[in-house]
């Protein structure tokens, strides 16, 4: 482009545009649609922050994150009297074991063949096969030292549990007051 044409083109620029570019005072106004979109985005964020966590907490199976006594998502239920149940160990966990009910005993919570997780805490009385008491330490859990193998039937006494939900599998949870291998297993 020749210099004369360039000068002519620059000369035709509106002075307000030049002033706005230099002083940054020329601003585009938002349309109503853009304002509504911004408000809708804020509302979506508020719903995500407040509503979704509550929905997730209600839909997660009870006791899905057991890490010891009185932990987990579910509501801890307390019984007025100690109940007993006989379960077969299916898998050892960090703070207890997954099991299947083989004899409902006098319990009114877990049905025969119900799946659950038995958890220990510092107050759980664990009787080993040789008759000695095992002190379970929740701060340094050591379920391997108990020595019961997969398939061992264990008599468990309890007064606290998460609400039993059929089909909830090993997320159903009871907090053992005492546990010992059943007489036939010793």
C-alpha cells in the first residue's frame, strides 16, 4: 500500500475509537442474554456445591468407607442388649473381615446368608484359638496376628451396627464387641 493511501485510511478512523483504544474506556455492554447466562452459571455452581454432595451421601451404600469403629457413611444403630451371630470369614480387611452369616444366633438384624463386614476397635475383645485375649489397636491394626483363616466360623457379639440393607453385600457393617472362633473351629 502506498503511503498516501495509508494516511488517508488512518485519517478516516473515528476519533472516539482511537480515544477508546488508548484510554480503554470503550466498553461493550452486555446483552440481556449474556447476563442471564452468567446468572444461570452461578446457579449451576451453587447446586453443585450444595445439592450434589447430599445426593451422593444418600445414594452411597451404608458403610462404604469403613476405617474403624464409628466410621463410615451409614447411621450407627445401637441395641439395648448384646446380640450374637455366627459368620464365616470370606476376606480379611484392615480393621476386620468380610463375612457371610452361617447362623443368625439371637441377632435380629442380619439374616442367614447375609453378607457383612465385621469391624474391630480398641474395645473389641478378641479371643484367639489358644484362648488368649488379643488386643486390637485401631491406630496400628494388625488382623494377620489373629490367625483365623478364610472359612473360619467366628462367633461375634455386637451392640452397634449400620442399618442392614439387603443387597448391600459387604457394605453392611457391624462393630464387634467380642469375637472368637466357634467351638468346632478351635
